[in-house]
């Protein structure tokens, strides 16, 4: 494939190929910016220019793909390894007899160009090497790129029921909310978006739930590509995995487990509500949309009232809660549980219950039960008044579960009492568990901090839990996460209080909901100003990646020092 082999059978890229990749990379970056600009009011003012550029870039990719096929030494092998590039030829259907849908094919061409642009930007390795991205920066860049693509796709006229172009700020907000699996919306998903728009949102949710690194590497593994050390390190950080070893195996497990849970959840939802819809395909679509949204802890719904109409439906409530809980446990914990279960059945080696598994399971169980009990207490004479006892318990249980980064609701959030709102804020701030689809400071962080407090009160030298010593580095990291998270919430709440003229509780609730990637709202989201929406977008982004990851990505790398200054005590408390 125009690549010569040097000593040691190592692949050597020729100067012409390096130049080609560099040029294609630069052109792709420029074309991607123009593609975004085309879907703004500026693009509406210059339709001929952008239509010409659009067609020219598409034609360039066709020529490039054909030239690679023609010049390849093994054409069959090339086509087999680069089969995804065949999508560039899809828009040619418009020139077949009987194909008279220029608007549809224009959308298809834009989608194809966007996919090809991402591929070419990724393949311009010389540009990436110049940047020398750290794992944290790689994740940050990946999420930003996904948000950009989602914004472009949602701004296409085909995405809205009215056929009008969605404003840039609203499209970016929706794309960010979907990628960050938050669920905050400025437009009703059920009535504002077409099937195409909803499917774009669903795809963004799936990608965001798996994680950009996990999704990209999963696709690479599917195509037979190998992972480098940098990719493994980024995945280790993204999944909170201990070592680089076993990352590839964990990726396969994550993909299979995700689709497995979503399949089972979709079937359960279908059995619970299929009689409510006019057609079988519609029932299947709603079932699997909510299954994916629930497992990814996104909170997007194809119903205008979320799940309030199913408040008394035990099947729907239990199915959604089950998906939320398993999606929030963390992939590594679920893998460990399956290992323990297989060992108990005698189908695998004996696995002990690791400390993280024990903490996650106990803390999750504790938060759900305590949260449900407190919701029952605070809303017994409020929104739960007039309901049967079983319906009260079910609604309180659902509210406790969904506050842990899910975003669905069977109760009117805006009508909750101040006590329930504050309780929900606490649950949203804690969030799910590490390596999961949820946000928040994580359950393990809270437990680690509590253990550190108890250790200090007992005047013990080391933090201990369940006959295990927690490393000081882990304790420092937990305190860092707490301080950074509190700082982000305080600062952004103050900013929103300046930009928005809304009550303090509503603003604080919106801030923590965005940071925890929950998606619950008292009704403030749709009323936010442009500045307020940008603030919430930044909060969702920080919450999804984690304040620690964002900080690592922004700060320069410092070498570890091997010296220690003289100690001096200061007064505390």
C-alpha cells in the first residue's frame, strides 16, 4: 500500500505519504470548521459558496479513496481493512434514475463528510504528535470533537420537526448534554426533534455512556487495529483501571455487557408498556431508546413528561431503576461480581470480593434505601399525598435512584419541597461509582473521606477499611476531588446567580444537576439565557470528565520530587 518495509520488518512511511497525511489533516481541519459554519446563519447567507465547498470536499475524499485502492498492492486486503471508507460513495445514489430527494442527499453528504473528516483528522498522526497529548488531554479532545460533530448533525434542518435550523447554542447544548449523558434539555426531545434528530441524540448518548476512549478503541478492536501504550493509559484513567494489563479484555466485556443490559432492559420495557402504543415498531423504538438512555444514565426521554405517566407502573419503574443502578455500579465492579458468581457456581477460578466492590455495593444500597426513606418522609404529605402506600414507596424509590445521575422523573421536580430538593442535591453531588456511566464525586470518594475522618478522630496513623490500609495517595486524591468539586459548584452557582434572576435553590439545583450529569431540573433549563446555557455546558463537560481529569489536562506535567522539607506544625480547628 505504497509503504516500504525496513529493517526489522517495521513499517516505514515514505515522505510522500507523510506529506499527503499532513495536507489531508490540515484540509480536514479547515473543512470541518467550514462544515460547522455552513449550519449557521452565516451559511444561510452564502449557500452557493458552502454548497460548492461541501461538494468539493466530498469529491476530494472520493478521489483519495479510489487512488488508495488503485495504488494498493493487495487491493482485497486494503478493502477489507478500510471497508468503512465505502460510505463516501453513498451520496452517489442521488444520481440514479428516480432518486429525486436533493434535501435528503444533502444531509447524507454532510454526514458522510463529517465521518470522513474525523477519520482523516485522526489519521494525520503528524499533527497529533506535534501536540503530544497526555491521556487526560486525549479524553478532553475526544469529548470536544464528539460534541462538535453532534452539534453539526443537530443543526441540520432534517433534525427538527419544523424543518428550521436549530440555533447553534441550543444544538451545542443538546449535543453536550447527550455526550455527557446529562439529560438537561432546552427543547422537548419528543416534540421538537424528528426521528433523525432523536437517533442522533441516541447515538451521542451511547458514545458518551461508553466513553469516547472506550468507544473509539472498541471500534478499532472491531476493525482489527492494535492499541498503543498511550491509548491503554488513557483507557486506564477513563475506566479507573489499576494497570495497563487486561484493558483490551475489559473493553470487550464493557461493550458486550452494555449491549446485553440494554437488550434485556429494552425487552422488559416493551413487555411493560407495548399496549400503550399504536404500532409495534413504535413500541420497540420507545423501549430501546429509554433502555439505552437509562443504562447510560442520560435521562433523555421520548415523552414530554419524562416518565410521570408511568408513576404507578411497577414494571417500568423497576426496569428503569435496574438499568440505572447497574449502569452506575461501574464496569469493573460488574465484571468482578460476575467472576465471583461464576466461582460460586464452580465455573471459574475463585475470586475474592475486592475492597472497591464491597464499598460500591454497600454504599449504593445505603444511599438508595436512605434516600427513599427520606423522600417518603419529606413528601408524604406533599406530592405523595393521595397515593396508595405501594405507589408512594415506588415513587420514593424511583426518586432516590434517579437522583444518582439518571435524570428521569416520575414526580414533578419543580413542585418538590425544599427538604426534598436539598436531599436530591446531596444525592446528585455524590453521584454514581467510578468507571461507570454516571457522574458526581463518586461513592468511593465519599467512603474514603469518611474513613479518613474516622481515622483522624481515633488518632490512628493510617486510613483503614475492612482490614485493608488505604494508600495516602488515594486519600489525598479523594480530598482533592472533593475540594475541586465544591469549588466548581460554588463558583458556577455564583456565576449563574449573576446571569439569571432565579431563586437560589433553583440555581443551586441546576448547577449540581449539571455537574453531577444528572439532568433533573426545576424548570430552569429552558429559561436560561445564552450565558447561562454556556455555563451549564461547561459544568456538564467538567462533570462528565471529572474535575481531576480536566485539571490534569489543563496543567503542565510536573516531575515527581524525591526530597522532603523540614516539618512544622500549624493549628487546625
